[in-house]
């Protein structure tokens, strides 16, 4: 056990902010054009809303609680986010954050580099969780699923996307923004 003279000096809030970082989350679906980008947009918007509500003196010392990205297990790199996904997000009032503006999202495959850098990988359905576990068994401890299975809205009308977004929002809040999670 270190003595008092051996202990490191206490860090200032600014120094702590430099080493603190948000929880890194990657939401994963199939094509990375609907569900996972909507989930990342919701998580980023919720984190920004919480952060923006902090007093100015505290904001400078604390990073966002969550930083979310998305990827697909069978994505075609460069495909744009679905128009109905964007419309559902906009109509729900989900504000894009500058670093992760969902309007400019393009699909990409989950890579080993992304998998390694994330604290959590969240499958939007049970099949996605199984796919993640099969592709990245070394990261099994950081692979989770949404609390409720999120059906694929791809190719459906806007009302289906809105229903999907409501389910995603509920799941994101339950996983990362509830009092039990300390966020």
C-alpha cells in the first residue's frame, strides 16, 4: 500500500477531463442504413442533450457520457442512410450532433478495428448478436443485444420507420440512459 508521499497528486478537473472519455458504443444491424444509424443518432442526441444541460463550468470538465457509431454485418460500403430513417429521426426531433450527423451517414461493415475500439457492441436483433459472437468471439464480453428485438423497417413506409425508431429509442434509453446506469 503506498504511503501518502508515494501517492500521485490529485488531478484538476481539467486534467481529469483530458483522460476521461465517453462510453464508446457501436450499434450493429445488417445493412447499416436503417436501424443501427437510427440507434446511434438517438444515443448521440441523448448524450448531447444531457451534456448541454450541465452548468458551463461542469461541461468543460466532463466529456459526453456516450459516443455512438454504427456498422453492419452485411453492409454495402457507401450506401446512404434510408430516406425514411432520416425523416423518422427529423420528425421525432432527434437532433444530429456535428461529429456524427446522421444526414451524411454512409453504410460500412463492422471491422476488427471498430470492434476493438468499442466498449460495447449492440446487436439490434438476436441474429445480429449471434453474428457478432460468431465473427468476434474474442469480444463476447462486450456484445449485448437491445432489450427488445428491433424488426427491420427496410423498404417499408414511414409509419413503420417511426414505430421502429420508438422501439430503438426505448431500448437505447434502457441500456445507456437510465438511473440504474448512472447516466
